[in-house]
């Protein structure tokens, strides 16, 4: 196990908060990002620059990016749907732009209100605009492992989209299991095929735990050579345009699993658990993460009083 590591990108400030029904004030979003920055993350998806009508919960993206305290060595990413969003994100200093298109035409129409071909044309505009800005570009293939409207998605379709992203000059690639339809053998097979096309250091896997396979799929991808994964504090999130989709894999659960297995992440697990335990007060409801409820394996409990007296 010595020398093993995993890079975890925290996505709760964007993917986690985007479907919250109650407004999370800007100062609370900024405080969350600042706390995550201090917990050891090297990559944080800090917000999005979509239409306020489409995602009202994140309508303060510009202000969040202006007010957060940036830590050296941390990449602060932003999701952008079009050229206007990219221009806004670059203006407030986003380090990386995340462009999202579904492998499924039906889901792309539901999510982006356009065909895949229109999305790719928009990506070309963004790439041209961003070329001299120094900003990093990441392209996400959503529904890469299955679509709730069309069902199975052909691996060759996913690989063709990866190739198109790379041809546009998008260096980073994310394979997203948008609705939690992936299974471990499928994940391992697709990861191996995509790794033949690009460096492992720029490949990200994005899993949801909709059907309880989130962490199993992480392990399958990791054993197939993937090193970078999205996760959300408390297991927050879910796609607003995917029926039945539940939250992302839970960050503290993933970091805890890595710690137990001897896989380094560089993330402060006790601090992460404390942050997760504060989420219900912030959001007004419980969250699905498990380790924040149960504690770590090393967090032992005293014997019941009667047994303690006998032992004495």
C-alpha cells in the first residue's frame, strides 16, 4: 500500500448546493469553501455560472468567487454552460472551467436544452475565448455509464466524445455517472479504455450513490488506474434533470475508506467530519453521509457502565 494516493475534488459548493430548496446565503457558501480549502483539498468546484433562472440556488457565483479566501496550490473550478458563463467565470478568477455535455441526446436536451452537436459548437467558442486566458479546461461526459431516458450508453459513444473534447483543446476529462447507473466491471472497462487516450493525471471520475454502488465504483476505477474523483461533503447533491438521482458519493466516507486502506489523500478527516456534522444546521435537513454519524473506526466508545464496573 505504501505510496498509494488519491486526489479528491470537493464538489459540494456547486453540485451539492445546486438543488437545495432553501437559499444558502453567500457568506455561508464562502465560509464553506474557505473551510474546505483549509482541510487539505487541492481541487474545489466552487460554483457555477449558469442562468439564475435555471439554477437559482447558485445565482451568487460571481460574488462567491470574489469573496472566498484562496489557498496557494488549490484549483478553484467553475461549471460554465456557455460562452457568457465562461466570460463571467474568467473575470472573477476561476482557475478551471468545467464544460458539461451528456453522452445521451435525451439527457442533454433535458439538462442543457440543446442537442449534443449544439453543445459541442458552444464548447468550441469557449475554448477559443479561453485559449489566451491561462484558465484550465475540463470536459465532463455526463451519463457516461447510463441514461435514465435512453438506458445503456455505448462505450464507443463515450470514447468518441472524449476524442472530440481533446480535439477542441480540452485537456481534462470527467466521466460522470450522473444517475448512479454504473456497476464496477463496466467502470473498470471504460476507465482502461479512456486511459489509453490521455494522461491519468487529467482523468476524473464522478459517481453518484443512487443505487448504493458509489464507493464500490470508486475502487473499481482506482484499481483500473484512475486517481482523481469528485465527491461532496455529506453526500449532498443530485442532478435536477435526472429522475430519481440522489447525491454524490460522500467525501468523508471516501476519505475514511482511503484512510482505512492506506491510500493517502492529504485531507484532514476529523476536520471534514466536523464540517459535515454542521450541514444539517446550515441546510435545515439531514444528510446521507455515514462516517459523520458513526465516527471513524478508531473513535472508540466506553464500555456500558455495568460492564465497566465488572471489569473494575
